[in-house]
C-alpha cells in the first residue's frame, strides 16, 4: 500500500497535483475539506461538531478531523469487503 500526503497553504496547488497523481497512478483521494463538507451536509455527529467550531471561526481540532477520516476509511473498507477495527490508546 502506498500513502501520499500533500501539505500546503490554500492555493499552493495541492488539489491540482492530487488530481494529476490520482489520474496517473489510479489512487484514491481523500480530501479533509471534502470530507468535512460531506459530514456537515449529512448532519453527522462529527459534522455537527465541526460546523459549530467552524461557525465560531476556529480551526477544527485534529481529533475531529481524524474521526472523520476514520469513518471514511471504515466505509471504504466495508465496501471492499474488509472490516477495520481501530483501537485508540487511552
């Protein structure tokens, strides 16, 4: 399995480069911005929490973003016939 993470400020070309890499290497693209918007639109518990934080003009904490990514990965694996069990240390 190959994992690639693109970091950069808004407008730096992350999306453009991601599109090029996805097409060339047939990769799966997870955009935290897209995932957040989807969770908010679907009014999930994490989406509602993220919206409240964003409406207050704050950045969504890592714990919420990681939870949203975890949910997305679980859904993807279940669609592929796999189940992922994640244990978080206390």
